[in-house]
């Protein structure tokens, strides 16, 4: 009873969130959101909708729900400790445990950057008939220049603008075509595993819950400056961060769902098979008519550039964390991490013969690495030594463990389906 009274008193002293004050805290979540509406997502969602109609919408629901919990948890780590996930792993874990996990995280970052470069290169091919491999080099140079010449604040504005351009067209189109909303609601809420769907299911999972985004969020949340010595300020940061994360992830959910719904309407309902992402330009035709292909390509280009920026930032953050250092674009460790991520991604593209399939596989690789990152964050955020008074509550740790088990189970199911 005393605890209830104390809780009620504390609530009385909490200020109501003001709209203008909330806007000051919006940004890190949207910066992360662009990572899971990248070209890899486009490919995974279009493949899901065109091949299985509404049946795989449930994976967007499940993935986004898990994503909100995971992203909030790593942002919680960044706010409470002043460390990103990579730094905390290096400082609080034995190297023989932390280094392999961080190493696989860099590989996941490379896989992400690969998808972004391919997506941007395909867009350049659609717009200017530039070969994909040459286009990938152009994207690499463009993104490197943007990343090394802008601050966090400026990057946030650029990327949030890209997210807005990409998302609004897909969501608006839902009102222009005939969507079977009864089937859509069923698809969002009831899991199903159609024949030969596991590869696409796992690509959707990896495309939504991206390991590099978990590292990135714990880093960029610290771009907001505050006094870490004041518990009231930290608590306020945690409250506003959750609003930012929740809002941003819902935006991502809406865009990913819209892509699947449009692909189901345009392709699946007509029995059309998508083998190249260029084909998906017709998704925008109800809104834009003959200009659909050009606008689709432009949006894909924006998506590729924006998500390449976040992939590079994540790579720099993870690698600098090896040396217990934060992300700093002027620091050599951060720069080396960015170049490792970008250069290896670019090199792999020259060995890929089917860009669309390459996009799908890149997202599956993310889902395979994901359990390792989840285990890492569970260990760190559930440790009193790391988190102090902000350590996870027991129930929250249990939820994280359940998520980890589910993701691991899905990966094992994928391997089983491929072998048998």
C-alpha cells in the first residue's frame, strides 16, 4: 500500500508532456527508422506481398513489437551509462566473449551497407541507365562525402526528410487502391507459414530488427546533451526517449505494411512474380500514373543514400567501441570502422550476379546475427554493475529473453527448411 501511495505522489509531480518539449526529443528514433525502410526492406516486403499476398503481414507486426522493446532497451543503456552497446561490451565483458559478438555485428553492418549500395545503384540504373556496379561506386562516394562533412544534427534533418518522402507516398496510396482490409487484419494478427516462405519471413525479420540499428540507437541517443549526475533529468530523458522510439517505430510499421499491401494488390492478386526490384515501380502507378517509375526510383535512391549513412555510422560506432571510444567522425577508429563497413560491402557487390536476390539474402544474414546482439544487450542491461539504479526489472529481462528465444527458434526453423 505504501508503495502505491508513493507511486501516486511521484506521478503528481511529473509534468505533462508538452507538444513543443516533445518535439525537442524527436530525432534519434527517426534516424534509426530509416534503417528498416531501406532497400533491403523494399525487396523483402515486395517479395512477401507479391509471393504470399497478405499472409506474411504478421511478421511485420511481430517484428515491430519486438523492435520497440529492443530499441527502447538499448537507448535506455545509452542514457543511463553514457556508453553505446559496443563500448559497454568492451568495458564490462571479457574480450574473448565481446570481440566475436562485435565482430559478427560488423559483418551485419557490412551486409546492411551492401543492401543500401545495391538499392541506390539500382535506382541510378532506373533513372540514368548507369550499370549497377558503377552506380554502387557513385553511392559509396556520395555517402562518404555526406558522412564526413556533416554533424549529427544536420544528418538527422536530411534523413528525416528522406523518411518523409519515402513513407508518405506508400501510405497515401492505400487509399487509392482496393485493399481487402479484412484479410489484411487477419494477416497482421495471425501467424502463418506458407510453403517455401521461411526465407522471405526471415528476410522480413532481419529487415525490421536490424542488429546495426541496436548499436546505432545506443550511440545517437547521446547526441542529446544532458546532466547525467541528475537522476530527475535521466528519468525525463528515458520517458521522452520511449515516446520518440514508439512514434518512430509505428511510422516504420506503417510504411513496411503499406509496401506489402501494395505488392499484394498490384502483383499477387494478378499472379505476377517479382524478380527485380525495378518491376515494383508500378506500385506507385495508382498515385502517379506514368511518372510512377521515376518517382519510385527517386525514392529508392533517397532510401539507399539515407540508410547507407546510418549503416556507416553504426559501423563506426561498433568499431570505435572496440577501443572503448564513442563515435567521433574526427577519430581514426571511427573512420576506419566506417571504411571497413563501406569498402567490404562495395567489394562484395562485384561478386553478386542477381541484385534482387542479393538484397533478400543480405536481410537473412541480419536475422542470423540478431540473436547474438540480443544476448549481448540482455547481459548488459540486466547487470546492476553496468546499469546501476536503471537496471532492467525482472519482468523486462524475461520479455527480452522470450524475444531472444523466438528469434533463435525462427533461425533454426529457417535452417531446417533449407536442409529438409
